[in-house]
C-alpha cells in the first residue's frame, strides 16, 4: 500500500523560490543547518526541485522560472510570508546564521507565549523565524491585555 504522505514528509511543506537556488541551498545548509536531501537539476543549470531536511521536517525549493510566474522575494514590492522553525538552541542558531551572513532582523527574545524567538532574512529576502520553547503557557494567559506580540 502506498504511504500518504510519503515517509519522511510532513503534511504541510513550505515551497520557496530563489533566483539563485544553488546559492540558496548552500546558504540554508551553512547558516540555518538544513541538510540537502535531493536536488533535481534542470537542463539549463537551474534547480527544478530540491528538498532540504531539518530534523523530521522538509523544505522544498526551486529556481525561479519566469515562464511559470515565479519570482524571488527580492523582486516583490512587499514581504509575502515567512517560515517558522523550532530549533534546539535558538541563541546558538542565531549566532551561526549571523556568522554565515544571514540578516538578523530581530535578536533572540523571550516572548509572552513561551518561545524564545529571533527573525532573519536569507540572501534573497525570504523571512525566517526560529524559536525554542522555554516555558509552557496556558491558553487563557494569551488573551490578557499585557500580551504583546
């Protein structure tokens, strides 16, 4: 029987597009700790499809294909979204990302909802947030007036 989703895949998978996908793969593995699992090169040198792993999760990406309506975030007038990842040590993760050239847009900070979070942009402008759960918060605590994002 066919397994759905396939083994090693979560049900919801971010799929990002990069003008320079090979450079993005190198950056994401060096800065954010992803592991390249699969790359399908297109005949013209672009990446037709790639899969990067982080723990039990997968990120898919490809090169921009203008003929399919793709664009890099740096070519868009505004940010379109972000990817959120849980990591074991958010402070060490931030230091690694910064050392490799990620643009840190917010330093690690303890949030009222129980996570310690930092945010970054990769070299093409995709927004990323990384978090480590530092305390459990009851749902009723989240709706108090002092709860600030």
